[in-house]
């Protein structure tokens, strides 16, 4: 097994916030896009056993803001471009 690469940030969301800080979208949009990206990468491979069911990271995230001003699509494009690079 290969050694893990050194981490640049304590947590992934902090790194994602740094990655997106120069984007025109609001920070809250980037935070929730980061949560969406983590959940998408985990898919149904990670869960918490709740005895009668398994809790999986299944989120319905809606970004709400004025059309053409809030840059909702810009934020989502950054997250989905990362997800497309995930193998599997």
C-alpha cells in the first residue's frame, strides 16, 4: 500500500473554500457546493448504521438567489467539475 499524500488543509471544506475564494459566487454557495461535492464523492459507500436503517450522505441542496447576479451556476460548476474527476 502506498503512503498517503501530505494534507495541505486540516479539512476538505477549508481547502475548497480557499480554492473558490476568488470566484464571484457568495461564500455560502461555495460551502454548500462543497458539502454537495463531498456527498457526491462518498455516494452510498459510506453510511452510519442506525440498527433498522443505514444513514447515507443524501442531501437536497438548493441555491437560491437572483438570476444572473448570484452566480449559482458558477458555484455548482466548480463542484461538479471536481466530481467528474472521481473514479468509480
